[in-house]
């Protein structure tokens, strides 16, 4: 038996597997664009960030050497997370022109723009931050390895938050506007199957959540339709068995979409013409310093309320 062919085939498959793995790893990386006319700046930045990772994901570093090259690249790509942007390149304000194009022409408010300059007097920091929607402003000499890594962390946290919220809001808008979802005919099903899942994807701390619905102005009859965390498996139960309904009184009296915080819980209310919703979110104590989850809930409820007004 000739084993050479099998051996060659095995080697070929290994090469293909390695190639596929590399492509997969590349696709998972976050894109950083360096825009600077000095080749040395690119080399030093890449060296400083060669082992950088954020939540286990590394950087795919792209390089261009002029403002015009940056605009040409950004016309073709919408997946750049951070731009380290030099001010003075082919002109004294080339970087500012790129920033202006990104925000006002392309209307990209996701990408984090960090302006880097070796001549800070040519572009006053306060004026630039206000006029060009720059996310940070650094002198090249102050970006040590440690500070550069810290900067990447801050930018990527902000970028990920913006992308998550925008994408989820877009999905929510699609649900609300979809011709396939008639909210007047079956609001509970639409609410349960789409919106709650999107909401929970956004939550950072609070994972124990329930939503109950009722009709005919009878909150004591509210039944749990969606639940998570330690409320799991409570669907179909009466809300009154778990929560003192009198705590919702300030919301029910106003009869409008709103929320209150009480006893380390978030209580929300979303009224509509036919079916009303009561929301309970636990673990508010984790949000004393950071209110992202509460802000997300408030935004979420306003979207839902708008859905029923359409």
C-alpha cells in the first residue's frame, strides 16, 4: 500500500484547518486604524499593542499615511472601532478634516476617534473636542505603552456599549414596525418573543427579571408572561404572589409609562389601550455607581410605549 498520498492529504487538510482557524481568529479581532504620516509612529504603536486584548479579543491594526487615504478606506469599511488620528499630515489640519468627514459626512458616531499630535499648539484641545466630536486628545509623547493600553480599554468599552445599544434598538424598531407583528391583535406574544430577549441581552448586572400583563384595569389579576434569573419558571403565576402590588400605586395612579426604584428593585409600568404591563427588575443594589441597566430599562419602556401609540 502506498501511504505517501494519505500523508500528503493529511498535511493538506492540516494546512486548510490552520488557514481556516487563522481566518476565524482574524474575524474576531477588533479593528484599529492608525492614521499618521510617520512610519515610525505606526511601528511603535504596533509594537506597544502587539499583545493587547480586550475580553479575550485582540486587535487587527490597519495603517494609512494620510488623511485622504483614511477617508478612502473609511468609505469602504464600517467596522473600524478606534482611530488613532494624527493632526498634521499632508496639511496642518488634515486630521481635523478626517474627523469632520467621519462625523458630519459619513455620520459615523460609533467609531472612537483619538486625536494624536506632536504639535499641540496647532490644535487647542478644548476647541477641538467641542468642534469635531473627538473622543480623546493625546500628545504623542504622553502615550506610553501602559497609557496606550489603558486608552484602548476605555475606547473599546465605549464602542462596545454604543454598538450593543444601537444594534438592539434597531432590532427593537424592526419588531415594532414589522408588518408581520400586529401588536393590536397579539401584543403579549410579540412582547414576549422579541422585546424581552433584546432587553436581557443588554443587561450587565440585573438578570432577575419578570414581566406581567393584565387587562380591564385589574392589576391584581396580572399574570407573569416572561421571567428570568430567580424568577425563572414563574410564567403563568400571579404577580401578586411574588410582589406587593401596592408598591406600583404611584405608577398606576399616573397611568403613564414610568418606573420607580423601591427596596433594591426596579418597578416599571407600561400601559396600552387593552393590555398593561408591570415590570420587576432585581439587584438594583449593584447599580449604585453605574446606572446602565436602569437607563436601558427606561429607554426600553419608552420604545414599548411608543409601539402602542402607533
